[in-house]
C-alpha cells in the first residue's frame, strides 16, 4: 500500500472500453451522490458506472497466439457485490475527501468490474487513509482509521436499508478495503444471524485475515469460516500473494505484519493464531492453475519476447501461473509460481513482486478469473 501501488493500480484500472447496460437499482438517480447522502463509485443505474465497463477479453497463449474471449454475463443477477477499494488517494491529508476521482474509477474497473458478470456491484466512495499518510504511518491514529471505517459503515447501512432488498451479498475488499471489511464483518455481521444469513462470501484479499491454527474459524471471525469448496456459502476467501516466502519485514502474510491500517484489525499474536489462506483456484486445498485477467493497457508496462497487440479492453493469460497455500513459521501466503514448460512469450506478471509487499498489487488480478467463477458458483448454490 505504498506509493508505487497507486501507480500500478492506476495502470491496472486504466482501460474501460465500451459501456454495456446494467440492471437498475430500485431507486436510481443516475448521480454518484444518492438521496440518502452516500457518494457511490459504483451503483446500478448510475451514469458512467466504472463497474459496468467493457469486459471483452483476448486470451494470450504460451506461444503468443491469441483468441477472442467474450464475457459470460448473467442476465439480471440475483445477488449483490459490496466492494471496498484499496489505497489509491494521493491527497496530502491523512484521510481523503469524498470526491469521486479518476484513480477510484480506474481501480474499480481493474478489480471490480468483471464481477458485474455475476452480481450487481455497489462500491461507496469513502474517506480512506491516503497514500501520503501510509508513507508516514506514525501520523495515523485510531481516530483517523475510524473516519475511514465509519464512512464505509454509513454507506453499508444505506445500502442495506435502501438497495439490498434481502438479496445475497458478496463482500469484496483489497488491502485497506479488506481491512475495513474485516472490521465491518466482525462488528456488524459475524454475530448477527440475520445478516450472516445473507452472506454469500467475503473476498478479503491482501488484508491479513487471522484464523485459529488448524481450524476454519477463530481469529477474526467466530461464525464465518474459511471457504473449503466453490459451492460453500457464508464463508471467507483470504490470501496474500507472494512469489517466494514473505520476508520477516513483510507487510502482508505474517502475524507480525503491519500493513499500515492494522488499527482497524489488530493482530492477535497468540501462538494458536495464523494468517488465513484460501486458494481461490482450489478452495479445498492443493495446487491449481490461476486465471489472471488484467486491463490490456497494462501490456505496455510489462516485458515479453513477443507481446501481441490486442483490441479488447482486457487480456487473460490462461495457465501461466499456479498457486498453492504455504505456511512457514509466522508466515502463511499464496505461493504463485510460473508454470514450467516450453518458452513462454507472455509478459511476466510476477516481475511486479516487491520484497516486502510480494505480489500485493496483483492480489486480485492474478486470480480474477478464478474469483469470478467462484462467486458465480457460490451465487448459484446460495439459498436466501
């Protein structure tokens, strides 16, 4: 969540493509600021919604050949996704304001828009801790962190009261967004059987969710277990991606990590608590192939022996990487490896690895195809 992340997030969200129609909400105004006081980054029926950007993709094979890959969109999806974006604000203050800016739209396209194939996406603009503040974490107080949390909580309560209509909910958050959702789920959902009944799943990526060692609950949540199949509901998917074991000073993947917003979700350093890891490509465990999707504009920033030109807003790299959850000492992480074999002409996403952050900037996109399919399967299995 350092300054380099904002630049990469802007690139990952930098293409939109053609707009497509969306399912309208019960009370659409077409404007980001609704009649209840929430400014929305994404909301069904809102004009210029980045979470309904074009989804056509080009699949790039190991040998560099390409194949068109149209998106499979569920008509009138029956479930909602509530998305909280990561740290992107470059304001000089500790907390951002509620202005809807380009960076929020870019990261919403990169991380959340593909979920609109399977759910209606709601994403509030919130008063997040800024990049400037995270570069000087000693300045951040609990009061500052609560300003960010309270603005998301207010939007969530608005969403429940005026938009949800007893629909199932998928919570999606990355980095600071995941940390805020950990707190929200602990305070508002985990101990509330009525709300918990409406949870399809919670995708809490790059946020250091904790769990009791050897169990699927404990740590952050008492009643929301880690998911162990692609049809399980009311469960949690959590991981941080690394190309190798997280170093001791890592900001993610260790019970000793401090990702800068841990005031909202303080770690319990008890010996029986570990960082949670669920492989989105194989929730039951084991190694499986990842299905990365990135905006096509991202290609110009990556190397590759023969990077093709594509006309679609998205590209995918089927079979380029595999992943498996690993644990060593205080570290638990999603180990990402390049698939061995004949020379691979595709860009190497793993080159974005940072020693202390790992593949944090790619936590969502390195497995975005897997995550969307997982939500599709969970939504089909959900019984409200």
